[in-house]
C-alpha cells in the first residue's frame, strides 16, 4: 500500500473506481476521462481545510506547499 511505502502517518485514499472523484466533481473535469490531479487535506473533524485542484494534468502542488497546509 502507498501509505506504508512512504511511512505515512495519515490515511491516503485510493479511488480506483473513481467513486469519490465523481462525488467531488473531479472525474473528467479536464475532459480526459480521468480524475483531475487534486489534493485535499481533511482535519481530524472531517472538514476540508485545504484543497488544490489542477487546471491541467501536470498541475500539481509541490510537497512543500502541501505540507505547509497540514494542521
């Protein structure tokens, strides 16, 4: 699993059947039949505290940018 291979201390979602991507409006957002690259940080109360949704397939935040938003 990805979480264990990177020693993550938080859950990481694998959405192979794109159910969550569809619920969040991310699937086929770019017209390519895929989920748009995105990152959601959810706090311990289940609230989204930060999100990044890419404008094109290679539009992704840096690790540093992601880590600065982790509560």
